[in-house]
C-alpha cells in the first residue's frame, strides 16, 4: 500500500499537483518513516529547516546516497571564518555601549 501511495504522490508532483503529492507523501511517511525515497521527494516540496530535516532523515536511512549528500551540502553553509582574528584588539569587537572611552583606559589615553 505504501509503495502505491508513493508512486501516486510522485505522479501528482510531476503533473503539478504538489499539494496533493505532499499530502500523500505525509501519509506515506506517517506509515513508513523509514522510506528514504519519500523523504527525498518531500525535501523537494518544502524549504528551509523542513528541507534540511527531510534530507537529514534520508541521509540517516542511507548514508551512502551521494545525491542526498550533495543536496544537503548545498543547504549547509560553509563553516564560519575565524570569529576573531588574533591581531584585532578586543576593544574593536566589543559592543558599542561596552567600548572603553580613551579617558577610561590608560592604554587608549596614551595612544592619543
């Protein structure tokens, strides 16, 4: 039954019936949360965190699937750069209201 619902959902999606296809995919996944193909198809119908969730579920079911890895990599932002380069004084990165005034800091006063 699940396989025929999945096929029906895919046919609906391909013919432009995204909402009905998504509803059927939801039913498939409710009955068979281990259905990798249903998670992959669902990932194409949602966005943002929901899309990431669907792809992560599919990847957890089949870590060897290169397509899933590629799709997930497109969503995952690159790792952030070094948050604070070593040569930047701490006073530069403080919040505006927290920055020292030259008269409050002997080192800053001497530099002026």
